[in-house]
């Protein structure tokens, strides 16, 4: 979906307790990812969802961090239960093939974890040609891709609850 024709969405209230979410962000482009995080946080606040934020070095580390988060103990004194996971990052095309390899690896890695585990995931990875494109997609407006990914995540959390998976 392009930024221009993205529908304006209202935050949804979920049945049951307020969701607790984990945001895994790769702030290589700190201003861009920070803008996406602020967009997601607005959606979370409207939905009364709580969240924690962890950082990884770059987009390539997002799938592994997601798998680690899903593998942590769910019982015991140190256990933290998350209802869903939001991944945020940005990859800007450069002069080499690195962009293609990173984008493909990250997308496939997240999809693999998603389908294997059935986790509620919002995927907010910008893959853009220019930094200006990334800035436009992380601005404080209705086209913010972090907010879009947060809406998608909350929809997945709602589905898991509907089907008794939460």
C-alpha cells in the first residue's frame, strides 16, 4: 500500500485486558525510526496498550531479536508476556547490492518466524530509495508507517484473542 492512498484508521479497543506489546527497533536512521515509533505510540495510547522498547543494531538483526523474544520463558519470576511484537526499521538503497540482500533476508526472516510461531506481529520496515522517502513515511501525519504497523499489530492481537490463542 502506498503512503498516499493509505486509509485513515481509528485505534481499536480490544476485548479483554489491555495488550502488552514489545517494540523491537533498529534505529540506524534514528530520526526516521523515532518518527515511526512516535506514530505507533499514539496508536498504542489510543488503544490503552502498554509497550516496551528494545533496540538492535540494524534491520538485519530484527528477525533474530523477534525469535529471541518469542523464545523467552513465559513462567517464573523473570517472565514477561507480550501479546504482540512491533518491528521498526529502515533500509535506504545505496550504490551496491547490499540493500537487496538485507531487505530480502529481513522480510523472509520475519515471515519465517511469523508463520512458524503464529505470533501477532506488526512489520514496520521501510525499504526506500531515498532518505526523503523515509522521512515522508515517518512524519507526524496520517501516512506514518509506524502507526500503520501498530494498527496491523493490534488487528493480529485481536485475531489471536478471538481464536483463543492468547
